[in-house]
C-alpha cells in the first residue's frame, strides 16, 4: 500500500511539472512581448511572443492561464489562435 502511495505521488508530481498550454499566435507588432502569466493560481516564468511572427508559444502550467498585458488581462485555456496588435491580445475564432 505504501509503495502504491509513493508511486501515485511521484506520478502526480511529474504530471504537474510537465503541464503546459500552447497557443498559436500572430504578432503583428514590431515589438517582442514578454508578459507575466498566472496558471491555476500559480505565477509562471511568463510567456514570450516574438515580433512580427506567426508561431506557437507554450505557457508552463495548468489551464486556465491569465496573461497580464499592458492592455489588460486575457484568460487562455490552450489551443486558442490569438492575434497581437498594438500590444493587445485578441482571441480569434
């Protein structure tokens, strides 16, 4: 029983360390952005969106993640397609 509990605890710890959400983005600005993110209540190292690029970016942590931009907070759950223009994030449909 004790070995099973240790294995379960180790498995859960490994899962939480590797959790991340990914979003596709198009940064139409000529500026790179690095914004703070909070995922499921835990502050992360942040997320970077390169300038003038269409790409994907991962945020370390479990969804939902709140990205704190200069234009306000945006909640991401993963899998969204977003556009960055004039320093603001818009979620595309």
